[in-house]
């Protein structure tokens, strides 16, 4: 049986037909997530229908629909509990009802980082791991925890996925979540322009001449010898490492999986993050193993396939 | 059936005979934990024998021995994995062998904060909670997490109990665990003299005249109007609150149980901690409930009773 996977990202919605840990067909559509969920649902439905037609696959050959969402998800009621500036109208929307009407299929809904971690463990770079955490450096910083061969979920479905909102500097910047100095507020892609501009020396830096201030431009300017960008990058690495140590101390994993656009610079960053984490983490049993997600584009979809196959 | 409970604390070892969630007999002995575990074991054995004689109770009426330890504990191998300046010779000591030889009884060993949380949930102030965290303000800051009606343990037995070593200030003070700016390094009783003495205005403060700098003296001096101590207490409350928010974001509990000597000042502190945590925590489902442990002297022993009754 096939699964239909829908990964609702901030910029794109990735749709896929999945079977046995493989993506058999794939298409991206623009999400315009700032405008909400409802306006884009018809396009999603049509895209899935197109993929099925291309593959000459009837709905009856699909076991269900898996939906990944950037926010807090109630996996039992199959609704979104809370969002953070993306698809704000999705809260309490019944994906179950929608999926039944649109496809006549049952649905599994989960937080996107949890789906990504499950995808890496079932079919990706962390195959057969029993205890792992994932940190995804996207626009924000998404996390998930897998303990004793199960996704950690918690009473209100928010355990494991708020690692980006564990504070590494209680006197730091206000975060969109309501707390202060979260790893995400201090070192995420969305926070970078705020952090960079207020630092001494910004105006004279190479970075000030960049049209976009993000991970990519900071790393480029640092590579071109800009001392401001180098110090900024040092601080970012410090926050990421402190945040990862916090997650290790919280969840006791064997393995840390890093993912997201930032990992395009893994050759530069990983050795430094790894050294700093090993220096700080209290792990008398040995050293945490670092893995970079092999195929971050599809790990969420592969996790959704696993969730659909677990549907009762 | 009875259980024998042994709570190895930094200053005292509490021994108890337990039955149905009640402490039937109790005695404290000095632990001299800085000198190690082995020198004190004979005294512990004799104390247990005395308690049994007093209660006219033969060993055959005891189901087993429960041992709580301040450090990382391998509950399967029944050994200590790592300590932090208390009973340093306990690492890899076989409690199973010792208990069999000393008492002819099976043994359960666990981290002391985990035992305390289990005690509060089975017979204490948090009875029947399914999702709770505990924070114990003793010499250090011990924590434990109970998720989905089970103690969180993790791959290497260190999930949940390192909450005091989640950093709330990555540029802060070095911690005994090897990390920097841990809640414990910034706001524990052992860290207080270091933190207080380096702050501006210490020499002129009322606190400088105190023979001991600890939670108690800071709270007393703040109460007497000393502005230095007031600011210090404000910062402590800030770190505790940030640390508790981090634990809420990590473990998604319904309830936070606070315990330890600091809670003697709960009337002063709890309203402020509670307000600050509610202001910062991202809990769209509602508000975390705060509970102060009713009987912190014996919650560890009650948890040990539960662990012994779970022995195969």
C-alpha cells in the first residue's frame, strides 16, 4: 500500500506518494503560509490527485494521508493546537474531516520535526537508533526526541518539539514563544537580522552590505575575513552547542541528528559544534554521536509514511 | 510485606522500614559522604538491624531493599555510574551483592530525585498525577520527570535527573558537571557564596556579615531590607523560573512539584516563581500547576517502597 504525505512548510508544501520508505512521486507547491491554511487546501488536493493520475494509482491503493505541520499538534484529535506565525487559521481545523472528504482516506497528523526524526530513524541516516534527538535549523529551530524507541510526546503533545525554546540566556532576546533568550531567539535564522544589527561594529562590517542577513550571508562574510561576522558566527556556534548540550542533558540520547539548510555548511560547522558539545556535556557513558541528515528534503515525508502505516 | 529504604544524602543517610506508603520506623545516621561510601556501610547495616529488632520484624517479612543515591544510577545493573563529590567510591560498587550479603534481600537502586518524585506520586502531594516534574533545591538542584505515568530514564539512565544542569546562561559560571551557566551553577545553594562574593556591593551588604552564605541568609538579609540581597534574590528567582520554564518546555508536564530546604520560604517565593513561569512558558493548553512537596523528609523513602514492590 502507498501513503500520501503532505509536509506543510513555511515556504513550500511538499506532497509525495510513498511506499516502503521510498518517495515514488513528489511535487512542491508554494504555501503562502502567512495567508493561512484554508486558501491553499484546494491546491493541495489537486496536486495529490495529479500525482495519483501520473502514477495511474487509484485512491484504494493508498492506506492513508500523513500530514506534517510546523506547530504543536494533537496527534489524537488530529488537530493543530498552536502555531507561530504560519497557517494561523489551522488551529482546531479538522484534518480528519478534510481528508475523509477530499480523499476518502484516514489521516495521521504530527509536528514536522517529529515526523522528520521518525523518517531519519525508519529510513534515513539514523536507521535503527533507539535514542536520538533531532535539531533542524530552518527559519526557526525545530527539535524532536526519540527515547527508548518511541517519539517523546508528553501530556499535551509538546514534549521534545520545544527544544528551540529552551533558554540559553535568560537575560537575552524576547522570543516569539513568550519566553526570553531561547536558543531560537538567540541563534535562529529569523533572529539573525535583529541580533546582527544591534551588535557593535555592524555598520562597518561586510555583513551590513548584504541584501539578506541569514546563516548563509554570515558564513560567507566570515569566510571572506570579516571579523564582525566571525565573532557573530562564534557566538552562534556557542548558542547552538549550549542548546544541544541542554537537549542531551534533558533527553539522554545516543545520537544527535542535525538537519536544515544550515547543514550545507556542515564541513565548517560540525567539527566546531561537536568539539564544544563534547567539552560541555556530562555523559560519563561515552560520547554522543553526531549525524547529519542525509536527505532532509524527504525525511518528513518518510516519517509520515511510517505514521500512516501505524494507523489502526 | 515491608521494604527497607536507604536514602544516601550528602549529610545524612535516612533509613526506614516502609509498608503501604507509610514509614513504620525511621532513623538518620551521619553520612560523611565526602569520605566515601564504603566506610559507612557497616553502620547502615547495623542501623537497619536495630530498626528490625525494635519492630520485632524478621528479614523474611521484608520484600527487598531500596537505595536512593545522589548521582547517576544504572537501575538495571544496580550500580552508580557517576557521582559529583559525594560517595565518590560508590561508582560501580555492586549494591546487589552487598544487599544479598548484608540482608539476604533483593535490591532496587535509583537516583534520589527520581525516587522522591515517585514517592510524591505514589503516596505524597502529587498522588495520581500522570505527568509531573520535580525540582529539589538542596545543596545542588535535583530534578526528575514523570511522563505518561512512568519515570523518564533514557538510554544511559540520565534523562530527567540533569535538569539542574540545563544552562540558563551560556556565558555564566563554570559548573561542576563540565558545562557552563547551568541552573545549578547560577542559583544553587553551593554556588551562592561564589556568586554573591563576586557581585558589586557585596562588601557593603548585610550578607557579608553572615557566617554562612546560603538561601536562608540571603532571604533573611533581603527581608531585613538589604538591597544587595534583594537584587541577588531577584536574580535567583529569575534563574529558578527560567530553569523551570526550560523543564516545562522539555517535558510537557501538567504539574511542577517543588521541594528541598528552600521551600521553607514557599510563602515568599512560590507566588513570584509561579507568576514568572506562567508569564514565560508556552503552554497553549492552560497553566502548569505548582505543588510543594508535603513531606520532603520521607518522599524518597516512599518512592523506594514503590520501587521495591515493583521488583520482579
